[in-house]
């Protein structure tokens, strides 16, 4: 599910997990996955080898940080 601003929200409800816990867990997952040393090294290696990939990855990185910032603002 997306908000009117395009922010992903958890539409699942479980008796033992609150909406905010699910929302925060998704954020934690993204951060743990993309900020691993091996993932950063693989992305940097791709960027060094190709100017096209460099431009694409920089654009994706900006979008990713914007996504995280907007999710954080939506959680408040």
C-alpha cells in the first residue's frame, strides 16, 4: 500500500505486531541489506567499470536516500 505521497506503508496487521513495528522493520531491512560492506563493494565495483552504471547508481542512491527520509517523516 502507498500513501498519497507514494510512501510505502504496511497494510498487514498481526495481534503481536503493531503497524509501527512492521513499518520500522521494513526500514531496518533496507538499511541492513544495502549498507553491508559486500553490497557497497559490489556497487562501487560496478560503478568503476561503467560510466553508465555510475550515473544510474548515483541516481538510484539519491532516490533511495529520499525514500528512507520520506519513510522516516511518514512514521512521525
